[in-house]
C-alpha cells in the first residue's frame, strides 16, 4: 500500500475514531453522572492516581521499540509480550499489597477493595500492548480505531446498565475491567499474534536488542509525567483548590488543539516515519508537510481563542469561570508553539534517538520547574506567564535539535510555518479591532461575536492555504482524495 495513502487513511481513521469515542464518552458520562454520586467518581479518581504512577514503568517503552525496530522478528514481539506481562503482574501484586497504605493516605478505607480489583487492568493492558504495536507498525490504523471505539462503547454500556441497577462505584470498576478485557482480546485476535508460538519464545538477547531504545524512552516518560503534573501540585499546594480549578480549565482549553490535531497526526507519523527507514529526504518532506497542515489549522484557531476567550469561557462554562479567560489568552501562545512542538517526538523515536530525547527532556523539565516556581511569587497569572515564556523559549531549541536528525535547516522549517503565523497575526488583529468597536455585552452579543470569530477563522484557513502557494488548495484536495483512497485500500488490505 502506498505510504502516502496509508498515512492519510490512518489520520482519517484515527480522527473518526477519536470523534466517535468522544461522543460515546460524553453520553456515558452524562448518564453515569445522573445515576451515581460525585463521591463514586472521587473514589475511582483516588485509585486511578496510584495506577497512573506505575503505568510508565509497566509499559517501559517496549511498544514504541517494536514499531521503530527495523529487523523485527517474532521473538522480539514475544519477548516484549512476556516481559510486559511479568512487569504488569509484579506491579499489580505490589499495588494490591500496598492498597491499604494508599487508602490511608486518602483517609478512605473503601479505596482498598477498589484498587485491589482495578490493579488487574495492568496485566490486561500489557496483553494488548505488543499486538497494538504490531498493528501500528504495519500501518493498520483501521483495526486499532475499531478496537478502541468498540471497547469504549461496550464497557460504557456495561457501566450504564450496572449503575442503573444500583451497583454504585463498582459499575465504574466494571467499566475499566471490561474495557481492558475487550481491548486485549480484540488486539490479540486482529494482530494474529500468538505469544505461545515457538518463534515468539522470549529471549534475553532480544530484550537487550530493544532495551537500548526503550530504556531512555521509559526515563523520558517518567520525567515527562512528573514535570507536566508538577504545576498542578504546586498550584494546589500554595494557591489553593480554586486557583487549581481555574488553571486546570485554562490548560485543558490550551491542550485542545494538541490533542485533537497534533495528537492524531503524531500517532500516525511515528510508524510512518519508522517505515521509511533511513530515507532522510523522504522523512524531511513528509515532516514539513505535516507541520504545515498542523500550523494551518492550529495557529488561526488559537489566535481566535486568544481574542475570544472572555466570550468563549462565559458561554461554555458560565460566569463563575470568568478568571479563566485571561489565563486562556496567555496560554494560547503556548498552545500555538506546542501544537507543532509535539511533532518532534516522532522524529526522535523514528530515528532511534530515544537517549537524545531523554537528555532534552531533562533540560526542558528543569527549565519548566524553575519557571513555575518563580511564577508562584506572582500568583496564578505569574505561573501562567512563566510557563508560556518557558514554552516559547524552549520551542525553537527543541526543533533545532530534532531537525538536525533529518538535516532540516531552521530557515526552511520556519518558512514552512510563516504563512500560518502571518494568518494568525492578521486574524488576531482583525478580531481585536472588532472587539474594540463592538464591545459585545450580553449572551446574545457574545454568541454573535463568537460566530463572527468562527467565520473569520475559516476565512483565515482558506487564506493560509492560498498563501502557502498557489496550488495549496489543490494539494489539500489531492490529499483528501488520497485519504479516502487510503481508507478504502486499508479496509481491503486488512480483510485479506
């Protein structure tokens, strides 16, 4: 299957699956929120915190190592499967034994039985990790999308039935277990991977082959987890729960384009880049197109959010969330940089430079931590401004390091982003001028202002495509046709 079509189809599969899962999750959450009490969700949240801390150790970067490995053998996949199973079982036993201590930390004894059941989602998740990596390696994104959507739907339906039947918090436990069981079963079946086959017997030599790549990646994941959550910890500790609520909401809005656009492209680009091997010129060309399309969407979007933050937060969350608006306006700049910055991880991993990725994360995390601590001196806005400044300062350096892996000059990279940046600047200026002369007041005026922002933003997207080059719109239409062809070809290939 042509790589261009496979990657384009993968983006559409991933985006469609994500949209479907968001819709299902919203419906399930609404029903469960009415059938259960807030304390039920709080108990699950307490147990989930403990699981979240051991998840990076459970995965150990082995899935990404399978995707990146050039000369992959069945023994590599078998070794990863059984190694992860052993790690997950060990983690589950430790969590089960330590559940009373974790419950004591939260002063809730009823967390103990919940955690002792939920910890078994770790080995179930380990069963699905290697098969999923094999599916991604072969660019079979349709299968992965189907499994994720079906498991969420089935487990959500089970949780709703049990909640309505009066199971309380255990309906949420059943949801997690059911999702893990369905995911593991379907991933194993669709990948056609047999961990019990003679060729898939684990071998220490194969583990050593993968460890050089996976060990630094594990360190990166652990460090990234702590550094990305430290701001919440410090804000909650020194500024209080209300400040943390405002910051968390603003941060969630800032992360929206990273999750909905960059995250989808990033999931496809890593296996796609890995499949290109050492063809640096080919990787460079595809990477440039990727950042062009990402910036074309996210830069104008975040520019509009920056200006329309007061109306957006008031209508979406209510007047009590008014203090979030200035935080969103500042973090929108970090969101622009981050929407493109998330792509560097695919380059590090595809080029097998996980050690360099870890080294960079040590530097970046240290700077973020210092910036947050300094920002605390000026309250919540101080943290927000410090975080944004750190993001903008680190952004060009991270790209300069990653771009060297594909021999991409920074001048050419910045030139690829220039049209989207120009459109975003003009869009922000137009909307800011409109606000000065309009000064919307009242909910109806806010809705009208947001509608105008949306219309102008769409016009900005079209303008960006035209600015990129005269054939910009034509190329986007070609890519759309390739995407549809890729989905159809992928479906036929996967059913063979």
